[in-house]
């Protein structure tokens, strides 16, 4: 078995990003939580106050021999809106910012290169505002946030916000998906 690696990404509500990344081949675990917090072990309520500096994020444990870091980032930038500052749809606040938290210089360089490629592709009219910052910390979210989409598909947020992203993933990245 090859060495696993970790990516930490924030792309709005962590329920959405978790639902996307846990469907990919080579992803062993996706943990929703809070990244880059100024306070230790914040709660969801703390993060929603806007006073922790934390972003809703996911920590992705993956096998780079199956899926590359740049492929994770490509999918990340295609499945949320990286052009809106501190907002994804109706989710508004600094905790919903778009961010890549790199763990080493290689991840930083890959993030910058993939971002540049996405910008050059012209798929977004507006500039990408995704923050590319060093990893500082990550605190797992409360248990009720884990596997939220898969456990709550009948919830309106799941049906109208997360499901279209999952369908876009299924359509555009079918070769990268785990077999169900």
C-alpha cells in the first residue's frame, strides 16, 4: 500500500465538499471540520459567530498513487464558485470562504499552478478569490456533520444545494469515482 497524503480544502459548506470528495477513487476519508481557527477546538456555533477566523473545511486523506493532489484541486475548483468572497450561494460569512491550506512547498506550488490553469481556461468570468495559505490547524466538526448528505438526502438543503453538485461530479468526473 502506498503512503497516504492529506489535503485540506474549504469551499463553502463542508457538507457539500464532503459529499463530493468522499465519492472519489483513492480518497480514504473525508473529515468535515474547521480550518485555520484562532481559537482551539471551536464549535459550529463558535465558527458561525465569525469570531474564530475558522473556515468550514474538509480534511481529505487520499492515496496519491490513485488520485493526485492536482486532480483533487481541479475538482475542487470546478465544483464550487471560487469567485465569490466569503460566500457560496446563500451561505454567507468568512467561514464559507474558498481556501486551499497547503502542508508543504510542493502542495503550495501545485495549488498555484492549478489555480493559474483554471484562470487561463476562462471557465470563470470573474477572478478566482480562493485563498492559498499555509495549513495552521484543523479541528474535526461535531459528529452530526459527518456524512450529512448521505444521511439526510431528503433535507431541502441536500436536495437543492448538494445534490446538483454531486450530479455535476457524476457527469464531469465519472472516471474518477469509486464504484458503489
